[in-house]
C-alpha cells in the first residue's frame, strides 16, 4: 500500500472539514414563479437551508434587502410588505444558492375548499366548453393541492402555480374559476386561486384534530366509518392541505361542503364555525369566509336530513364575516349530488365578495330570508329580510309551503305574494301556528327576490323534526 505523506494527509483532512454545508436554500411549493401575493399587506416568505445560513430577499418594487439567518433547525422566515395590485415582478432569494422567482403578480388570493362540489372541474363533464376556449387570462393564477392526509401538521404541499389557460382551467375547480374570473374582471386585480378540496370529506377532517376531540359534543358526532378512501377522521385534511398554507397571506376563503355532514346536522353549526375560527387563528387573519348552502338531493329515506343541514348553515351566518349563497334553483337533477351549474354558483359567490369585501355597490347578493310571521284568522303572513323590492314566483303560485296547527301535522299550503311578504293558508288548517318552506331534501321552491335570488328555506317552529308528521304533495 502506498503511504500518504503526513503533510499531504493533514491538508486533505483540513480541506474536507472546511467544505461548507451543501444544503441549498429551499422554498415551500406555495412560494414560486407565477404566484400571486396578497396586495397592500405584509406577506411572509419561509423555507429551509443550512443552520446559520444567511438569507437575503430582494424584490423589484423597492430598494430594501430583507435579511435573516436560518435557525438551528434549518428554518428561516422573512416578512415584507407588498405594493398595490400589479406585476409582473421578480423576487430573488439568496443564500449559498440563488432562487429567482419570475412573473410574480400582486393582487387578491383566495382559498377554494370543501368537498366534491368545490372540487368539480370541467373535466367532470360540465357544459362549459366555450368558457374553456376563452380561459386565457394571465391575471388569473391557479395552485391545485393534490389530495393527501397527515396525522400531524405538515410544512409543505405538492403543487405549483400555473397561469390560467384552457388546459389549466379544465382541471381546476369550476366554481373557484368562475368566482375568480368575475373578481378579476370587476376589480382589475390579479387573482390567485388555491384549490384545496376533496370529495366525500366531512367538515371534521378540515378541522384541527384537538378542536374536535376535546369537544364533548363534536367528538361523538365525528365518529364515522371511512368509505371509498375518503378521509373522515378529524384533522387529516387540515394537517396536509390547509396547515401548510397558513403562512401564505390570503384575502379570504370560499367553501362548498356539507353533504357529508347531513347525518349529523345538529352539530354542524358549532363544528363549522369552530373550523372557520381555527383557520383564521392559523392565518392570524380575520378574513371573510363565504360558503354555499348544499343543493337539493334525495338523500335516501330521511326527508328532513338536508334541510336541517341547510338550517345549520343558515344559523352559521351569525358568525362574524361570513356569507352564504343559496343555490336550490341551480339543480338539473335532484338524484345527482353533483349539480352541473357551477358557473352560476361561482358568480353568486363572487357577487357576495364583490359587495361585502370589495365594496361594490348595486349588486344583488343576499337571498331573501325569513324575518318573522304574523298569525291572523286562518292565515299566516311571512315577512322577509333582503326583499325590499318585493318577491316573485316563477311558473305559477309559490310552491313548497306547508302549514300546521298545534297538532304538528304539516299539510301543503297555498301561498300568495303581497309585496315583500307571503300569506300562507290551507282550508284544512283553521288555526295555523307554524309554516315551513322548502323544508325537504329535494325541494326546489319557485320563490325569488325581484332581483332573481332564491328565497332561503325556513321553518317558523322549533318542534323536533323527527316527531312531526309531514305530508308530501
């Protein structure tokens, strides 16, 4: 064996140990070229590198260099302010290596989440081929999160930002796209849409595990068997598909979910509002949260399961900075849990955001909702909020009204519109005390505001639904 001279060996060892760390600065997937950053706000960049590595970030919209040093766990974070909407911008991140982010826009960022009705894309067979062909808009960007679960909160997701194109649009949430398209058109701001949705998932799996399991009411209601590979246990989707985003500043969230919670509607309101609160707490941002009331569907033998869930969604409007759109008129087949009219759903969500978040005037965006009743001789008059200009029925007299006396026997009722009220009565009920409207799984009432928004379902009684006789037409 050839011997190595001692001086040469010493030099070799010194050189070996003097080599700096080889770990490169790395960014989470949500921070990348073609992304949209929230305008006029403080945004956060974060990532990983060697412990103690010095990181510098420079944007092309100001002259400041933002600096930090990676902690002992190899993580680093930098916060900086964004300008008003615009772009495209370049951002450079430098450590021992350099990352250049190109084509970065500054505008409005929205998370689109829920189950299959939010997940649905044109590729599911939706009838929007003309919209696909016209889906060329460099001011709309998509980030799609693949379906995944985790037992513990994760720091990163897979995915990448892409510019809106016909091919990208076909694969993205249709409701989310039409929401973002209208926001972009009406405000001229660039819009970034993050799709984090999964068909068949209950709200529990989008809520931190400890919130559900430490609640004596929510914990028993969360117990269900997994079917078709959908995650059902608390926290699984939240940990993998929401938590990795919470450092990324957003304007708000839209949500279409509830079908998988129809079986435990009595606990949906506290569950749903706690979920919203936990998301806001994670983001440290009291952002607006707009959602879709579930659509008519047969749901098996329990004819009152879905209206109870819709009622819970309506009651959730008492939670701050929330809004709900009613869609029971946007259904082509009540035996299909996936209505195809997702463009109209997205536009209603957008109108809600344009009015409430962006301060646009002259937009009809709130469905008429039950306000109070007056009981007269053999009749009940129903008054509504959000119906200042009056009510109309389409295709004949108002449908899906039921009326009952003290015996709790609801029978089909006649209804007559009088300006922004409805008078309800039945020859079979001489002394009525309660009215229900659209209170069944598949009801598609024909009562609207004059602006064309469907009247929300309601019941005036507080009787336990399970003990009430309900006569269908």
